[in-house]
């Protein structure tokens, strides 16, 4: 059984994000990168399956910059067997990323029985890649999954819906599962695991190797800037009982003419 | 000269810090209050390979260097200095075996610690001798085909849970240093009597008590080195363990610094955050300076161990400087928190209580200065 896990490397949750000098992307030089937290649930689920089926092979795939490979190394230190890195800038759109993931999976020569991913990345919060990838691979997919059972080729996936209710989907492998918090408790990478991870195979491809070009971009970023600082609120003094009527009239007037909310 | 830790060490540090933040910090306060031994956390840390870092690879250990060991211990102490004392005590007890044991002894005593979660205790101090370690009174007598141990040990970390003790005693008190021996005693050996758990100011989650050895018989093979080599083994052990103990002070000081920075940026007085007041800025600058200086000393002392250089002097610099700095930094952290800092609702008063012990155990700050003076005035 071949299990693929798609991981993304995102800025640490404590990062203070600022645009870079020319506003073309965020400033990445001082960022500490971590594995997208939702992807940890995806890695853990794949490893749980591997624990029950020792013959299963878990491959982690990531599309992103080669500079820091934190997410791949962490996943392999947790227990994934091998990794694939598709070298790309950090500002690709969801469509290009999904296409690169598909290309990387196909290039591995293995047929995917299961593909896991986090339901969303906590940096751009697009929530699209697993679904686009499933469409491209022509596989069924279930997203926002909080429960997962595998029986032979039968998958039972639970997902949360509005109001706290659970939907249960039955699909057959191969399929794409986008994982949510609550699915499992991700393990730590053990120290022996960290040591072993160094020796695990890590394939590297360029975007061109996996058939992705600039023409695949559906979204182009035109610029990054921080939201304008909120100006301080205005205060109207209505302590003088004699003037209260006038002050109220003035505020109501401004809400109509300036704020235009009534 | 390279001041950077390796990418691998960085990863190890990240893991240990993640463990400290997720597993230790959330429960540290409560375990301190109730004096709860961190059995589950200890076991979990062991499963991840964060404990017993001194065991060489050929005996089933992870094969970490001393520097790796202090990087891990620093991060775990960031989580809780008290819990880290329990973790570290395992290394302290196993180090004499690593240093003075034969191949057969290492296989017999070290390897089980890599296969199953176990706890060890180092027994040197006695009620009547602390700093004057060579004045110990515990006797180790030749009983023919075994050794017989009699005596009382004090302030023994992990004693209440120990599967193995490394005990120092003398064949003849008149021989002073030259009579001292180290023997390994398995925890279940008859004649070991545990004292009551000490009710301490800090490090309350770590188990500390007296242990009495009443005619405890151990096989002849359990002696580390020859008769009279115990003192040398103990001193070499301290050269290795002092950087480790210093790293615990470093971790605690680092945590106090981080907490102080965060608090100073939030707390508003006179219309601005207190981080804008120079009085607070100076305290924080002092803390940052001392944390960095302590780190350099601690890493160097450990690095010297790895290079097989004699590190007695630098290890004492590291131990005294890190412990004294930790005391100053945690005291200032309480000051920065003000009234809140004095309350158990906030984390810094515990750090201040925990810091105090590191100036005392494993050679007081004064003994470290004595060691340093002896070395530099030679």
C-alpha cells in the first residue's frame, strides 16, 4: 500500500508577518518555518495505518523552497519512509501546487492508494489544494475529516458540519482525505527518529520536472501590504445635559453622511 | 571557531523545547504545588530519547555528545527545572558507570536503561558531609564473595523510585580520598531503607530523600574501578555532570527571560507598556546578557568534555555563573512582574524558588569558586 502525505511549510504561529521591501511577498528572512499544523494530523494518520500494515510505504510530498526543509524532515523523523521535494517559490497558487503534487506523485512511479493532506494551510488559508488535487487525480475526496477507518479498501471518513453534527462518508481507496484537528494526536519525532531521517531518501524535482509552468497559475499576487492602521475613534462629550440633544443629532448626522451606515 | 550548533542539534533542541512547552509547562505549577513526581512525563521523555543521553551508542544509547546532552537538558529545564532534576539524576547516576565501568558492567547496568524505562540515583552526600565529600562515613566492607554497605545518604534525588543506586563509601575512613569506592546497588537489594520525602522550597516535583544502607550485600563485580578509585570516578563524573547541571540553570534563566519580555510588552503603566521604561529595559538587557554568557560557558564546558580536554575549571565557571545568573534573573523576573510575580498564580515565583537549589547542589557556588581558584592559582 502506498500512502502519500502532502505537507506544507508555514511560518511559525508566533511569527509577526510583514510585507517584504518591494511588497511582492511577505518578508521571509527571519521566519521560523514549521510544518503546517493540520498536516501533522495527516502525517499521523498515515503512520497509524503503517503501524497496522507494516508493508505500507509513507511518502511525504512538499512543494516549496529548498532553503529550509523543516516540514519534510519532521515528517520523516516522525516515521514517514521517504520524501519528495518539488522546488518552487513560496508564493505559488493552489492550482499550481496541486498540479505539482500530482506530478510528483506520478513521477514517483508508485500508485497512490491513499493521499492525506491537512484541510488547510494556516498561512494563506486557501482550503483548496486537497480538492483540486483529488479532481486532477480523478479520485474521490473527503475534507475536514475528524474520524477515519480503513477496512481493506473501504474507507469510513467522518467530517464535521455546521452545528457540531457529523457526516459519515463511505468511499473506496484510492481517495484523498483532508484532515482536521481532532482526527488524532500527532506523535513527536523521537530523537532516534531524527537521526534516522537523515538517511531516508529525499527526491528533488523542479517545477518543470513535474510538468508545471507559469501558465498554470490561476492566481497571481499583485502585492502584499498590511491593512491600514485603524484611526482612533472620535469621542463626543455628552456630559452636559443641556447639550445632549445637539450631540446626539450631530452623531446621527455623521453616521448618515460620513460613516454612511444608517 | 564556530559558535553555531549543528542543524541536527537545532532539531534536537526544537524537539526538546516542543516537549517542554506541550508536556511540562502546562502542568509544572500544579506538580510543584503538590510535589507530584513526574512519572508519566519522565517516561514519555525517555520514549522520545530525551533521557539517559550519556549512554554510549555501543551500549544501546543514542550516542549523544556532552554538548547534545546539555542542549537537551537546557530545553527541558526551560519546561521545569524541578522535573529536569529528576531526568538529570539518571545521567548523574549512570555517568560513573560510563566513566569507571568495565565493558561487562556497562552491558549489565547501562543497556537495561535503554531497553526499559528505569530510574537511577547517585548517592554521594551524607547527613554530615556535603561540600566535604571526601569525609563520607558510609562503609564498604569486604564480605568474602561480596561487599557489605553500611551508612546513611542524604538529599538523594529519585531515591523513592530508583531501580539502581550508585553508592559511594569507604573501605577505611582513615584513608580519606584513597579509601573511597563506588558500587552499583540494584534497587531491590535487601537492606535499603528509604527516608521520608523532603518537603522542599523548590524542585518540588523531584523526589528527594535520605537512604539508609543496612548491611546491604552486593556482588564483588558491582564495584566500579578498583578499591580506592571511587574518588577519581566521582570527580570525573562531576566534570561531566557540572555542565549538565549548569544547563538546567541556563534553561530556567532563559524561560524567566522570555516570560519577562512578554510580560513587559503587555503590562501598561503610566500610559505605556513597562517595556518602554528604562528601569525595566535595563533589567531585561542584563538578563539577556547573562543568559547568553551562561550559554557560551555551558556549551564550552560540554564541548571540552567532547574534545577530551580537562574541563574542571571551565565546568566550574559554567556551573557557578549559570546558577548565580539564574538566581539573579529569576529574582528580577519576579521584580518585573511586581505584585503578580509574588503570587503563585503567575509562573515566575516558582522559577525563583527553583533557581536557588542550583546554587547549592552539585557543588555550591562557593565550592565552584574554590575549584576555580585552586586551578588558576596552581
